[in-house]
């Protein structure tokens, strides 16, 4: 299974990148770091700088057909930067229209709001996104992890870093059901 991790050049919450990345690798999959610019992405531990991670490829050079699934890590700034990039938004939307599973945690659903893919979907996120999710046509729930299959693809969401264990277990299971075997 080949899984894309889409992040902005700066602002991704490090643990929400590294923990799911490790879960993909531990499940025998290949993780690819996709960003809006080449080079490295600067991760954060909330508001403090964390490590930098090398970008494998940039949006516009790849699309959903190149991957089996997509993970959207959070961080407050990360999805806000992504939602302002038309190619990043199109990349995300492509996974939904292609019927491929998407996992998003914390503030990452902001990018889903911008991609206009939440109508009729039930999901969770960081609580401050509740109104945005509802305004985008989604139903927001306060749960550790939510798996929603009532759409063209499966959407797996979680609220925060404390939910990472459940989030990783849920998306690894759902990605496996999707039959990705690149």
C-alpha cells in the first residue's frame, strides 16, 4: 500500500505526522511526503519548532491515481496553508472522487472543508472546527475516532494527538479493507 501524507511546507503537528507514518510502515506500507513546495517541511510541537522532514514530491506532480490512500495530519497552520493552495485542495478532492480512503486528524478537516467534500459526512476534529464542518454540510461528533463510509470513499477522522493510537488503528484497518496493495 502506498499512502500519501499531504502537508504544508510549515506548520504540521509533528506527532500527527510521525505516528501515522510509523503506523503505515509497520503495516507494510510505503509512506510518501507530499507538499506544496520541494525541499523540507518544518514540523512543530504545538507552537515550538520541531524537526524538518524531506519532501518526496509536490502536488501537481502526483494525484490520487498514484496512491492507495491519503493521510492529512493536523497542526493549526498546516491545513490553513493547504486550503489556500488550489493544487493541494484538488489533490485532496481527487481522493474523494476516486473513492480512495482519507484519514484526517485534529485541524486537518479544514482542508476537507475547502475541498467541499463533507456534505452528508459524519466526522470529528479539533472542537473549534465544529462550526466549519457543519457549515460545509457535515455532521460533527465528539468521538475519539469516527469512520464514515456514507460517501464515495471512507473517511477516518480523530480529534487530537491523544487520539492517535485509535486513529492509527482505525485508518490502517480501513486502508487494508480498501484493498490497496501497491
